C-alpha cells in the first residue's frame, strides 16, 4: 500500500458512512488516483473511457477497465489493481523470439478476453462481484452524456449515485506519495519563477518571461499547465496570458503559475517589481503577505475552513487594504488544481491532517495592478509544514 | 471574418441540412472554435462551464456565456462574438483614475448584469432570440451529467439534439487561420524532434531526449502535449512514456509527438536509429514510408477516406510487410488531436479541400520494436500541400 496514491482507509470510511457498496472512477484524475493508471488519451482529450471499480468491502478486488490501445501503459506503470478487463480492437504484432519482462506483461494483457466497449466491461466486472443489485457510486465527471442512463438500463436493480463529490472528499486528505509529488511540483514552480525573474530587465516581454518559466519546468521533468504572468496593469488580470507587453521600471510582475509533476499540480503566486517598488505596491503587498502568514498560523486539524478565511481577510484589512474582499483564500490541490477544502466564508469543511492547501490572498485592482501571495503547505498534527523554499515577500529585481 | 477560427459557411450549411435553428458549444475545443474565446479554467480542469450560442439564421447574433472570473481573457483575446452574458461572482477592485483600453473593455464586461449560473444565462440568451421552442443542437461533451435534463426542463418546448457530431463535421474543413496555426504546430514539432535527436548518443535516456524535445517546443512558444518517445523494444509501445531506459547502438528511436500552438495540436511521427539501422528496421521502415507516400499521392477532394486506407495498407504489404494490418492510417487534426475524417476501412467520409490530415502507418511488434511515419498535410483542390519540412525517411544518428 505504501506507494499507492489512493487513501484507502478514507475511501472505505466515506463509502461506509454513505452506505455505498462500490465506487467507480471515470475521470482521468479519479482513475489515476484510484489505481495509479495514467491512461494518456483520456488526459489529453475528452471522450476516451477508462474506469476503476473499487468494492467497498474488499478494495483489493478492484477492477480496471482499459482500452486495448492503452495496455502498454498499464504494463509499464505502477498499477496495483490486478483484475483488468479490456475493450476495443487494437492491432499489435508480436515478435517470434523470447519476450522481455515488460513485453511479456503487455502480451499477457493483450491475451485477455476483449469486450466491445467500456460500459460492457464495467457491467461484467460488477456482475462478477455480485454487485449488480448494489448501491454503486459512479463518478459522473468522465462519463459522456447517455452513459449514466445506459449503465442504469443494463443494471436495472442497481442503485446508482453520483461519486464526484465522494471522490473529492476522499482525495482531500493526501497519502505520503501524493505529498511528496505535490512538494516537488511546488518547488519546481518556485525554481521556475526564479528562472523567469533572472531575465527581468526593461523591455523583456511577458512571453519571454513565460518561456523562461516553462523552460525550467520542463528541465525538471514537469509539464507546463498554468502560466499566468502579467506586467504592470496587466497584472490585475486574474488569468493573464503572456503577451508581447514589455516590462518597464516600476512595473509589477505577477506570477500565478505551476506545472504538473508525477501527475500532481502546483499553483504558486509571487510578486516582483522591476526596480524599487512604488509605495502603494509595497504597502498592499505587505498586507497580503501578512494575510497568508496569519492564515498559515491558524491552520491546524479541526479548525474550520471558514475561520481560515476570516483570519486571512481580517488581517489584510487591518494591515493595509481596508476594502479587501474575496470569495476564497485558497483551496486544496492534488491531481486537480482545485481539490477540497475550499477556504471560503461559507465552507463547512474542517481542516484535517494530511490536507495539502494553497493559501492565497490575491488583490486585483483593474487599471492599477494585481498582487498575490500563494503558498502551498501540508497540514500536520500541530500545524502546517510549508513546501515553500522561498518567502512570499515582495521581490525587487533587475533594473 | 478573415481571422475567425470557425468555418461559418460550413456551420450554416450543416445546420440547414439537419434542420437545426441554433447550435451551442460547451466543450473547450468547441467554445474556442465557435468564438475565439480561450477560457483557461475549462481547458485545464473538468467542470467549469462556458458556452457559445450560434443562431443558424443569423450567426452574427451569437452569444457568449462566460464566468465572471474569466472576463479578463475575453477582454484580452480576439473574440468576435459581441453579446456576452456573464454568470457567477468574482471580486475585482477598480482604480479611481482613467482606465487604459484593455482595462476599460474588462470593466465594461464586469458591468454587465450577472446571472446565477451558466445554464440560466444560456436559457436567457435563447429566450431573447425567440429560440425557446426551437430545434437546438447542444454540444454534450462539455456539459456535466444532469445539465442536459435541466436545460430541457427549463426549455420544455425546445427540441434538444446532440451537437458533438455536428461540431466534428463542421471542424473537419479548416479555415485559413486554422491552417496557419496547424502548419506552425507541425513544424515546431519537427524542430523539436531535430533538437531531441541532436543529443542522441549511447547512454542517453528517453527522459533526457523528451526534455530536449519539450524544451524546443517551449522555446517556440508552444505547449507540450504529446511526447511518446521510446527506445529499442520500448518503441513498440504505442503510447510509450519516457523512462530512464538508456539508448544503445542499433536501437530504434520512435517519436510520436506534438505540442499545441495557438491552441492547435500537432501529431508527427519520425524514426531514427542510433548508428546504422539493422536490416529489418530499414526494410520495414521503407515499406511504411512508401505507404504514407502512396496515401498522400491518393488524397484529393472527393476521394473516399476508405480508399486512402486501402492504398496505404496495400502499399505497405506489397513493399515489405506482408502481414501489415491497421484499424486506421490517419485522422484529421485541429483543436483536438483527433478531428474528422478518420482514415479507416469502413469510413463513409469523403476527402474535402481544406481538411488537415495526419497520415500515418505505425507498425508495433511487441518484443522487437515500433516504426512509424506520420506526416501532416492540408488538402488542396488538386492534392495535398504538406506541412512537413523534413522527410519521413529513416534517420541514422549519433554513435
């Protein structure tokens, strides 16, 4: 179990509390989470189907439903699920000589019986486990419209309930292997910000700085995903996409960015100015930074997410932005960029040990600029352990 | 119209042929296609909703349904749709001074009335156009389960039909701006393969070569997406993900890879060997290459996709791999990696001028290796114009 992504005790506990007999992953995040299987085509397109069935009573009896065209990745990856049902046609030739170990694993998978489609394979897997009349949570996020109704029609005695909410609840508390990947993803992002800021000088464009950012991400074997990098008044655009805008002395440089490492996301925000920061930038940024620091101090198992929100917002207001308002001051992060909990004023979530949180206090003032501090931390028994190797303080660079 | 992605005459013709009054895009590919709007969060996560409504009778009266949190990108991008309906809360402060042009556009969008959610905004847009009882094609790919039923319940007199199939048919024939992006994406991929092969030497790993590949992609302002790079017997894995496997003299190096440029995908395959190629590699590769060349010669408007399949497979068999078998020899490419047409033996599609095709003859022999030639071309009135600046011939490198 040590190198599994899935938090199996939490999965079992949540299924038990809801009276659910089995859960089925269908979306890329939940398939990878439940099994370790990263099925390329569903990650880069919408439509391709892959499923993981986990029976609540005996999770080791899980089943993976995989396309015949993706069995190579199943043979090559660390997937703990033993029972595989494949579907669809894919042509592979086979050499006449002895097979190496990897090829032999792939050959064994290709020799499995084949079903016509993914739903047929899933129905067979459920029936084989005596779950045809069970209460089954099905992840609605990866299904195509109509699939839910087809599944219900083929399992008329089953009670299907949506699983997206349950998977989000399960994924909220990370396992050790997830925490390690998230730490690395976060630190790769910090180094990518440093690499980008290293080329800051008057006249450099947002696009050039983004290129430096992503180049470092790739150099560390991560995938570029989020790259909001804006200069001057463009820093007020929450989702700013790099343009040919050139950097000038006194400009804010806002990063809200992060790649994907071992499938796990990063989401970090840092602010610099080219040359000395204007006074209001310095004052406002200090207040935002203190807001994050206060929130991090307040995070402990058992504390309400809404309390963290209040601490952050009240600190920012008291320390220098009296009109500061937000809908949230952070969120969980994992295979998805927005895992639970949400740090909102109305959240009913409690902080738990093992949650990995992005804590942030963005401030967007249209026509002036945007400032933001966003750190990633893991919740431990007595507070937070930060993933950050850099301070969220304002940086004055170049010039 | 000149810089629009959407092929509006084709859209109107297909809607007219199917008796459809309006079409609604919901998936990221179709939203960007229909409007030019690239709404970050729906591209990197599943769940966030953005819609484009295009009335068949008057496409210029299109409507964009956008989240309040993504209005900055709408202000900053080339979006031709004038009517915007926003939904959801997002906090933006506004400076007291004069606004620059970009900030003023964003401010105007933020001053629009706000709806509670995306479906409510869509229903209002349909009602405002007298389409509440119309026959409406709705892209099912971007909706969440339940949305379809909710939409039908709120428009009880409307006839909703799935639009995914229609959008795929519309997108199959590219506009000039799409062709330019696809050409650039393909050529960036060729240069990324060259950059990767430039470091080929005994002992280099698949991961190191993938890093060189993606670094070049990023250097050309494209996003890494597909990076199947395998050595030796691992080249037989269709979806091979780079590992610590080290390159040895005589090894096959297989690339099936491509990034995303201006939102448009690339998918190119090339083969090299480290040092002189073993005889069977050379013979088989020559046959596969001739298969692609013959297919490209056969592609003309009006020819059946199934004919292209037959030409490719028969050529490969005749030229040296008598047992060659495939389910397809290529596909369209665009915002999605697999656009129409599919070059399959059972396809009923005809080749049309303006289609952009990936034509490929992969051969995977488990335990031995994989070989593949994949070129991207655009169909012109009298045949194909290739995007390739390199030959698909086998390359012998390094050593």
